[in-house]
C-alpha cells in the first residue's frame, strides 16, 4: 500500500500546468489525509486515486504529448552538453545507426554503450527530463497555452467516451444474474481500466475499452446459448 501512496504523491507532485487550483487543493488534502491515516486500506487509496486520476487524465495526456514533442525537437540540445567528448562521439555514432534519444529511455541500446557510459547517460537523461519539463511548463503557460488547452478539451471528450463504455460494462455486470463468474470478470476488467487511468496499471487504449463492451456482450450471448441448450447449468459458468 505504501507504494500506491507514493505513486499518488508523485501524481500530485507532477501535476501539469494550468490544472484548476480547486483540483490541486482537493488532491493535496486527499494525499495528506491518506498518508496520515494508519487505518486506511489499499482499496480506499486506489478508489481515491482513481477519482483524481480520471480528473487529471486529460491534462496529463496533453502534457505528455507536448513533452514528447519537445524532447524530439530540443532534447539533444539539452543532452549533448552534459556528456563527455568521448560519449558525445559515441552518441553521434549511435544516431548514425538509427538510434534515437527516445531509445535511450527504453534500455534497448544497452549493448551499444559500456556500463560506465550507461551510468553517465542515466545521470544526463535525468537532468534532461527535468530541464525539458521546465522548458515545456514555460511554453504551456505562454505561447503554447491555447493549443495546450485545446488538446486538454479533446482528451476530455475521449475520457467521457471511456467513462461511458465503463458504465456500459458496469450495467452489463449488474444485469448478469445467470453467470456470476462472467459478471466478476467484467467488474475486474472495469477495475483494471480504472487503475490504468491513474497509472496503477497499464494505461487503457480507447479502442480496447470500446472493444471490451462488444467482447463481453458476445461472451454473454454465447453463455446464454449454451445454457439454453443445456450444456451446463448457469451456476456452473
């Protein structure tokens, strides 16, 4: 549970620019309350984080887009001065063979660099990420503000659609009386999607959420046909 609380604190500490002040204050109060309550359960922490995670999700998605664009555009400008001349040369060779700055975060080019060089790169990349965030934060409250808020609004519409699909799944689970195992599976999938929206699980893809509604409807129809044919009793789902 402490790791989940730490993720909640991190989510709060890294809120993107221009999030409404009221949201920030409510989130700060929630984090402090949970951290101070020795009786709080993991489910309570997750439920609270899900609620705030969905509230800030459109902002986080838009912010990540701008951060990725900035990294692609000026990331090397921040990185190269932090590397020794020898490692700068090695990095340029890496780029000539198709490597990218983004690849360095994945660990895929590990064999290209020595352990010592990877250590130097790791420290440089941490510093670069901090500088990029500061660079993007300035842009988003300045020249890029309008475009940023437009993307937030667009992601808000996507979130509304996701929430609608999750509600449809909850309705399906609540209406499933004959096959309780299927209802449990649906609720578990909804929970996984909700946790993904607040970074406690793999982030859900909008298309995957939509497809899950069709998938579980098909499963339900299939089970109903089998029950009608007498293949198994409903409780034996």
